[in-house]
C-alpha cells in the first residue's frame, strides 16, 4: 500500500513546488512591474461601489490578499531630475493615454511631454487658465479652468473639445477651481480656493471650499471650514478623500460612503507647510508637494522621507510611465526660471495618475 501511495505523494510535492515557484515569480525581485492608474470601465466591480467589501490600500485588484510593496524611496536618489524648464507657472500633471500632460497657468496652455521623455509641445492653447487635471474611468481629461471659474471634461477621443461639468454653484461661477480628482464611479471632487487680489465686488463664492459632482449631477459643497483648499486625491480603493489645505499647512482626510459622500468630518493626517498638490501610490502612500520638497507618508501618516529638487518649490505630482513608477513633479521658482518646470524620479512602488 505504501509503495502505491508513494508516486502520488511525489506528484503532490512536485505540484506544490511548482506553485511555490510560480508564486515567487509573481512577487519576487524578478516579478513583472505591477500596473496601476486603471482608467478602463472594468477596473472596479460594481459591488465595490455599492457598499460591498473594499480592498485595502495594499490589495491588488482581483487578488485574495494584500500585496507587499515595500518602501517607495529605499535605494532611490530621493532627488528629482529636471525634464524641462523655463515655464511660467506649472501645475496639474496627469498621465493619460500613455502620455503626460501638465499645465502652465501663466502661459494659458496645457503641454504634452513626448514619448521620448524630453520633447514638450503645446497640447491645448487658450486653456482657460488650466490648473489641475485628472483622468476619469473612461479616459477623459477633466480640467480646472481657473480663469473661467469652471471644471470641464473632454468630449472627444483626442481630448481636444470639452464641456463644463461644473460651472456654477448657487447661480454663481466658482472662484478659481484649482485641483481635481475623479472616483471610479464618476464622482468628481475639486477644490475652489482663491489666490491674488479679489475683483471689484469680491469673489463669486462666499467660501473657499471643496465640491463633489456626482456622475450626471450638480455640484455639492462639502460641509467643512477649509482655509485655502488646494491639492486633492483619493486612496487607491476610492474610499478616502484627501485635501491639502494650503492655508493651514495640513493634509486632511475623510472616509467616503459607497455613493461618494463623506462619512463624517475631515481630520488632519499630516502637517505640510506650504502644501500644494499631491499624489498617491498603489500602496496608499501620500506624496505632498510642499516647501521642503515632496513629503512622502504612508497611509497612517508616518513619514517615509522627502524628495527634494535642486531648484524650485514643488507644486504638484502624479505617477506615470510604462510601469507607473515614475513620479512627475511640477515646480515653480519665478516666471521663466529654469527651475520652473517638470521634474521626475523613478520610485519602487507604482502609483496612480
């Protein structure tokens, strides 16, 4: 009896070995890079948006458990490299359609970084003072047009034409929409501060606020007393909303319900002196553009380090590149200065556009 069982045992052991080797090949040092920045309609199951179980910040879509990412900065230079400089005031980088777009607010233009990683061309002149940009689940470009007091979304595959998705609240234009992010269910969140000298008669809105635009719906103001809301981002599972309050020098967050409404009030997660825009990676780590550089925190608010630039002050950041591990950083240091431009750094963890 033992002899007849032995080959079976060997087959089972062999099969187990194959499984172990295959598992290691998926997560070990030779593993293929993980993709992120999902913009397809099948990226999220409907059940996840209807109150069903949600993946944690370290969960890979379709997996049965958490994925270990490790430290995003270990072994890196922790210093951004200048890609292209000499702009007026750059902001709003976003990876969309396998390309990087970013705004030059002063030049009233959205620019595109070419596939060679060096050539920059004008993508959308007369941009309406475009500032923050985002991509929705259908691959459409969503833009804060600060000079026109509105948020628009592209209406064609070339992302050239666009239409407003939020242009009034209480029958008045917005102050100057600054930054924007889109949830997988189509909910748009954007900040509406105001910088500069108020026009005669004052600014349009009575508050500097954050707004939620449900898919197909009208803008709703989030009930919280922000000082000067600026950067905005979502956790990888879309269940947490982050807002950088530039006036208070803090990053705030609130958990979200299945329909995208806040579960409660905002609370501070980290301090960020001069905090501006921000990005999030697949592990849920936060990358906050601030006076000292790009401040990096884990999802609990623990500091992981700082990405510095030789010149300039970071204004915003996003992830891109073929493996989504390149962090693109916009930085400003005076109009036309070489440091006013686009920087990049390769990190260990893939991120979100």
